[in-house]
C-alpha cells in the first residue's frame, strides 16, 4: 500500500529545548492515523513541519513523495488542513463562505458541505458569528470535505466541542473517508472518541515516542493489572516489564505489555508480597493514561 506521508528521523528543537528526537512513522493511503499525546508533546509542531510551515532541525517529512518544506502547488492542492481552533471568516454566512472557498479549489464539491450543514439545521443565510463553537467546527469540516483533498490533516479537531458535536464530527468524517478512499491524519489530546475511529497511532511523550502500532494491537497487547500489597510506600521504576505503576494506599496498578504469569514472576523476583492479582480491561482512554501517566 502506498505511503501518503513518510516521517524520517525527525528531530526538532525550539532554541535549546528538545521537542522530539528521531521521530519515524508512515501513513498509508486510505488509512486513518492518529498522532496522540498530552499538550506540549509536539503534535502541532509535527503538523507544522508536515505542512511546510516549519523547517525541522534534522530529518525530513515527505508528503506524496515530496519534501514537505518544498511542496509544489499541485501537491498542496491535494491536502485539506483543519487548523487548531477552527479559524473562519465570521462575518460571512454559510453560503458566502462556501462560495468564497470554492474559487480556490478546482476540484471543489459543494455537496458534502451542504449535506453536513443540513445536519446542523441552519439556514444558508446564517452568519458564522452567530453560530456556536461546535457549529463553527462543522462549517470548517464541511469546507475541508468540499475541497475533495486526498489527505485530510486535522489538528486537535476537538477543541471547544461538546460530546455531541465531537460525535457528529467523527461519524461524518469516517463515513466520508471510507466512501471516498481518503487518508486522514488527526491529532488530539482527547482520546475517548477515537477508539473505533483510528487504524494506527503514534503516542508521543515529552521528547520521545511511547508507542507506534495499529490501534487494535495496542488495545489487545497493553494490559492493566491490579493487586494489593502490604507496603504502602512501594515504588516500581519503569523498565522492560513495567510501563507505568500507581499505588494508592495498598491498591496497586501496573501497566505492561506482558501476560499475567510474567507479572507474577516479576513481583516474586522483586520480593513483593502481593494478593488479588487480576487483569482489568481498559478503554482506549484508560490505556492512553496508562502508557503516558496521569501527570
């Protein structure tokens, strides 16, 4: 399958501050790819490098086989970009903004835009300034879809959206992407909506990558074990078994990619008295917190 995006050994600093080092991933044509992480881990920086707005300290990004810092107009026309915050011309109406944008895109298809607007139950003369943040986000998405771009880049799409609008956003997006064989690259720090949406993900930590895997593999392989201990000061450092560890009074939670028998052996070898060891299923949000940590 063709790679639409290739990120190779990407390293970036802001002054002396390292954002990330040797970041590598590919995005396959027709897939939905998530770049996940807490605020400040480099998600928007990666997007800015990919779009050619920022030159990396080292490494490179390719988009449709072109260096992202030297994209041709033809390649740029294949990319739809939803900027963080859903910036729009608020003095325009729904119809005016569609007409304005259509002049810039030769492949413009207005039908997806107006279909989405109909779901919002707003009129064509409705001013953007009179709409809620959630409604404005749908206008932004509709304009992106109407561009008929091959790659959709959505930077923190969820900002300012309540649960209903986030669900509408993703439901419509996945339906459109599958019907039109589009590639989607999405960043977010709100995870719970993406469990049935993403094909593959990279999870960023500060300065490093915690995980790069198909989403299903991550959810199948990453595990949460709970147990009780008699040592209320027990600490377990991260290593090849322990990816994160929490202790509240005598209740311990250990996150790992290992199976139960390995955890039992590990705890015994470290002289830890434990009882009631059990694996507890996780949602994507819980797994994300488990691998990144709560703080």
